[in-house]
C-alpha cells in the first residue's frame, strides 16, 4: 500500500464530462486488486468485479487518471477495523475506505513511473451483510463500493449535502453503465 492520506482530507475538484457518454480510458491506467482475507474465497469473481467497476468509473470521469495506478485491498472486518481505527480514530469496521496518495510537487517527467492515485480497502463481511440486508446481489454492492472508493481518490466527497448529491448522481451513472440499478432508489422513497 502506498503512503496515503484519508479521503476526507481532500475536496472535490473533479467533475464528470458534460456529455452523456463515457470518455476513453487511458491505456496507462492500472489497478491492482490484492486479496488479503480468506473470506473472499467465497466470492471468486470479486477481483474481476472490482476491476470492471473501477475501469468503468475511470472511463466516465474527466479527472486525469491517465498514467496512474491504484491498489484495492479486499480485506475482512478485522482488517478494515484496524485501518479505520488507525487512520480515522473510529474503532469499528466499515464497508470501504479510500486513502489518496500524497502527490509529488513539480512537473512530471515522461520517464516517471505512473502516478499513484491511492488505495481502497473493502471489507468482505460488511459488504456481504449490507448486500443481504438491502437484498442486492453481492457483485452489485461490491461494484458500488469500488466506484465509491475510486471517486474519493479523485477528489469527490459527501461531507456536504450538495457534494453528496453530486457524488451519488455520478455513482448512479457509472453503475448504470455496468447494468446495476440505482443503489440509492430505496433511500429516495
């Protein structure tokens, strides 16, 4: 995992394209998925689901994600609880955490390695519990969490109502591209 700062330490300065379709994904965008907890063995498609969700999100935003990479750690509740306690001072598990990488100052040299966007951690048990409680397919909820984490890495947040609405609308659009229904539909009733 890279040297990072919690997602709440940044403001949203990225915006989606104004046209109705996704933009082309740079061939240099890379994501690594690391499975570090045995509970993910019950979800053999999890890595592919995360890759697809993040690739779709990267195609859909206007933030500069070319020549970048990120890492996703598929962990368990104990692992994410430790991260949450150590980085946010909250001693309980959560579904997803995002940590933006510290960015170097100064101009980029063409020979520089890809810029690290940051890290995302997703907890298996919490993701499963939420999917079951909300009666959603596990893969749909996992995709939503991966997209949510990615958007935090590129500067979106949901601390203010207006920012939350912007982020949720973008999540809906990205998930729609993946054939996933609106995850906030029941909350809007």
